């Protein structure tokens, strides 16, 4: 299976350096060509079943499908009542920038129903939120009638002028709903709306973490032992009792979206269990996370591990954190 995935990546190769490229992602631009010729080229992260080499059209369709999921009233309701930071990684990332952006203009992208609004409004009065889901924004306005929000897409922030913000925040892996090309557009837009030396934080899923390669029949996360704590079992029973069609929905969504999975080596798109496998999410390795930020004109300040809030060392080429919190500074 692994050999098959690698073979398909080679077929997709469009590298102008005439080597046998092993990383299909280099089709997107010259900055990545050299990676397929570098000594580390060819290092692959094992692919779950059915992940193929990426094709731009199908990736764009995946991103469109993900956007539709966030318009679904059932999914929107899942965000009601969320408050506070999600984990130590988010806390550490926000604390690290707090002294630098206090009372400064902040843009909160993919705000959902506003979990991060209270956190960021404690830092500043110049707070603006956006989300591309009209349903999220409609409900957000009911919950927070006094907060400025608009329907805007991270990939097109043309509602905002150059250099408008000191901090751009895109939390809870919202960025992973968009495809590789969209990710580049988002990074370019985030850079444009940030002032010189402005800060960007986003959380993003780790391709070497426990959420990559999930299935509806898993008894534990990939690479982790089964979680048989009584509270976890009780939670599982409760979820399925209160919503007896949950399991059916999860299997149906998984099989519908699995065909859209793709693997480019250091990034991939794969269904994840959140929202019953309806989202095909983007995953990156820590190495790729650093290089994509640098290629987009940012200096990486720190990358935090999500459960512990520890800084992942700059030299690390692997991490098993489920997701990363990247803090980056706009290069002038
Ligand atoms: C996982 S939810 C998180 C919501 C909220 N930030 C929270 O932490 O509770 C991701 C949110 O990002 C939004 N989103 C995803 N891609 C987006 C994009 N390209 N532009 C704007 N919003 C986006 C979704 O509509 C959704 O509300």
C-alpha cells in the first residue's frame, strides 16, 4: 500500500529539475522544487489506506465540501457554549504574544460562535471577527450583538486594508478546512493585512499526530493505546445513546470522504473524526509547517505542542502532538 502511494506520487511529478521527485507538492512552485532534490527528499510519512497523490481540482472540491459542512445547522450547534482556551498550547501561544499586541488591532479568523472572542477582547478593544460560514456569522451575531463580525474568507481578506492588524489569529485548526493552494492564499492575505512585524497565530493538525488516519471503527487513536478510562467509555455510550444515528452517519461520511484523501509526503488531506468524518482536513509535518510559513514571508517565533504547551525545538523533525500552535512574525 505504502509502495503504491509512493508510486502514484512519482506519476504526478512535474519537477523541472528532471530528478525522480517523490513529493508531489512541489508542483505548486519553484520554492519547493529544491526539496525533491535535497538529501532528505523521499522521506515519507506512512500513509493511511487510500491516500493518493494530490490533484489540484479535487483538493479545491474538498475545500468547498468542508465549507458546506460549516453551513450545516447541526455542526454550527456543536459550537454553542464553547469558552476559554482549548489546551495548554493555545494558552502558551496567546500568552507569548499578549504583551506585544495589548490594545492593538486584532483579527480573529474562523471565529465560529466566538469561543476566542472573550479571550481576545480581554486583550484589546480593537477586535474584529470573520468567518466564511453565513450560518456561523448569523448565530454569532445573536450571541454577541456588540461584536464586529463579517462574512469573509481567510483566502480573500479584501475587506481589510494592508497593514490593518497587529495580530491575526485562526484558531482550532480552522485553517485545515482549506486545501494547500487556499492555505497559501490565506498566508499571503494574513501577511498583507498585518503591519510590519505583526504576529500570526494558527493551530494546525499534525500529520505525525494521533488524528491523522482516524477511522470510525478505531478503538483508539492511530499510534495510541486504547483509552479504556471509565469516563471515556461513559462518554462514548452517552454520545451514541443520545444520537442513535451517529454511528451510521460516521461510517457513511467516512466512506464518502475517504476517496478525497491525498498524501504529498509532508502534508496530506484525510477525513477526521471531528464532525462525524464530514471534514477532510489538511495535515502537516512540523518541518513543512516551518517551511510554509517561511516561504510565505514569516519568521517562525515558536511552535507549541498542544497538550503540554511546550515549545517544539527548532531542530525537531518529528513531533507527536495532535496539533501545533504556530506563532510567526511578518517579515518586512
Ligand atoms: C473548528 S471551527 C472553530 C471555531 C472557533 N474558532 C472555535 O475555536 O470554537 C473552524 C471555523 O473556521 C471557519 N473557517 C474555516 N475555513 C475558513 C476560511 N477559509 N475563512 C473563514 N473562516 C473559515 C469555519 O466556518 C468554522 O467556524
